[in-house]
């Protein structure tokens, strides 16, 4: 069902509460925020649209896990400072999210002004989807825009409850997320590939179940491939095997074969004698020759090139999960090779799931080369699994 979009909501001259996701690394100070400000940049089109409409923009977000208490190190003011630089205009960061101080500040706003409320999760009612807190957020504004896709899978006061009290719509970011991933699921240009990695098979069970029958190609790397390789009878050294997922891995391989889906697993891997960023020894080994006590850390260069050759035949690629232990530079090359190849494909729709995959693409400077990079890790995964996201379901249909 289509949801009301921003251009279908009367925002001209109104005080508009916008739920954004500014949950960015803050422990490294302004430098850390600058390095990982994708989520700030992603919501700029919605903010600029509202500025152009003469709206008074009231932004609200969470940051970290303060568990309903005020934590000085999780105040949003530093994020507001970075947003101000990106917008080229002042952002008034308040030290409360509701109450008289907020009400007075909002009364003083002029068209085009931007206010950032304090960390929503300082209030215990936020994560409990408390109706009283949702009503307090709603009382000082005229309408609501949901532009925080990364928390759309959470039924919180600022994502779900608030829609009961205000005219509401999707922001441009949420609309872009829903349209890009919806098209990849519902009407992809074929051949369709899923490129899956990350630590665990269990994280991708529902995703595989939802996607498999529509796929032409399935690529599995990262920690996931360890369980699949073990299920095929290969020794995988000291690498963690999900014993309770071995049968599932076998079923996926059988279903793929029956449906004539081309399944690609690495034939050779980068291994290390310890699971560490700078291990004593590393080697490249065929998957059947991994010695006891060694860890599979990445797909090897030849396997990465095999993946690239097959991916070049596809027209739509859904990518979720790095190919190795990307956060350790020595074991980032498989992910880098695949990412650069995907970014260089022309006439191909590339949809990148959020979380660690988005961080890898951002770190490699390839954001602009992908069709769509999701801002939501858990939310994008649940969307691709076919689940209903409460923060989107709560918005009015059109």
C-alpha cells in the first residue's frame, strides 16, 4: 500500500517535526562525525524541501543507548554543529526534547529556522512507545515527517505513536529507501543476484527465504561462507561454525540447485593463525586445505575475481554483508575488490544494505557509484526479509 509522501502533506509555513536518524559515532568528537555523516547528508533533501516551503523545521533523533536517562556524552549538540556546517545555516540544538523550554523556542521560530531537539532516548517513554511522551512531542508542532528509515523497524513514540496525533507523511529519504528496495524485490531487472556476507548465517535466514526463489545468482562470502563450506564437508579450521544452521545451509544449496540458481562460494580463502588484525601468519589456501587451528578471514583474490566475473552478468544486485573481516585492513581486500567492481558496472541496479556494508562502501568512497545505499542496517534487512516496518506502516495510506 502506498504511503503519503512529503509533497502530499501541507507543510508551507508550518512547524514540522521530522524524525531523523542522527545516531552517528560521537565518541571521536567532530572528526568522527565528519567521517561517518552519511545519515546526516541523506536527510538534507527533506530539510531543504521544508526550508523552501517556508516551514519551521524541528528535528528529533536518538543517539546511542542512554536507557531513558540523561547521559552527557550522548547529547546531540555536536551532531547539530556538523549539520549546521552541511546546511550552511544555524541549527539551534536544545537541551530538552519536550517541555516549556522547547515550547518557547518553537514559538520564536521563523520560516526556514532549524531546531534540533535533545536525544529522544533520554526519555524512558521513547522506546516504550509511550502515548503521553508521543503527545508531548506532538503538542508544539503542526505535522510530522518520518525520515528515519534506520529506525523504521522500531515501534517507538517518535516513529509510531506520534502518527496518532499529527498529519504525517514519509520524508524524501524514507520514500527513496522504500522505492529502491521495493523495486529490487518486486520488479527487478533480471538477472537478479544476492551477494551476502557478514558474520552469521542466522542473520540472513529470513532474507534468504524471502529472496531465493526470485534469484538467478547467489554469492556467499564473509563469516557466512564458513558454515556453508562446512556443510559441504570441508574442514574450516578454527573458524566459527553455526552447528545449528548446517542443515539450513544444505537446504539452501539443494533449493538453489533445484531452481537452477547459480551458487557461488569462495574456492580459496585468506587464512590466519589467529583471529587478529595483525596475526603472526597468514596464507591463501584452497577451501579444502584449511589447517586445524587457523581462521578463515576473507575470500582470496582469485575467488573475488570469480565473484566479479559472475556479477558482471547481472542487471540487479542486492548486497548485504562484507566478504571478510573488513574492519581489519589486512582482510578487507575481498570486500574492496567486489565493491569496486560493482561500483564500476554500467546499466546495473545496485542496492546495498545498511550497517557494516554501508560503512564499507562509505569508507571506500563508493557511495555515489551505487544505485542505492541504505541508511538502515536492521531496517533494510527486515524490509528485504518482507517484514512490515512499524514506522512506515503507521503512516497514512494514499
